[in-house]
C-alpha cells in the first residue's frame, strides 16, 4: 500500500496545470481513480494524477 500523501482536486489540478473540472472529468472517463475522501472532497494520489495526465496527453497528441 502506498504511503504517498493524498491531495485534493484543486491541488491535483494545479500540479498538472489543468482546471479542477478536468480532474473530475478524468475520474468520469476512468483515467483517474479517487484514492480517498475528506468530507465531501475527493482525494487523489499524486502519482495517479501524473499517470492520468500522461495517458490523456498521449491520446490527444495523436489527433
């Protein structure tokens, strides 16, 4: 089990330079998995956020 700290949607968005809505869209599309909850807020692993960003950019780069 990873001991990496979990980050909020807003921080995740800042880390990969996208809007928070984009992070939520990646979850809906199955690119990113919610790793935890803090109240009503979703939390993510930074490594998962970077992996999702690479996946999305790889797909859009081919168009």
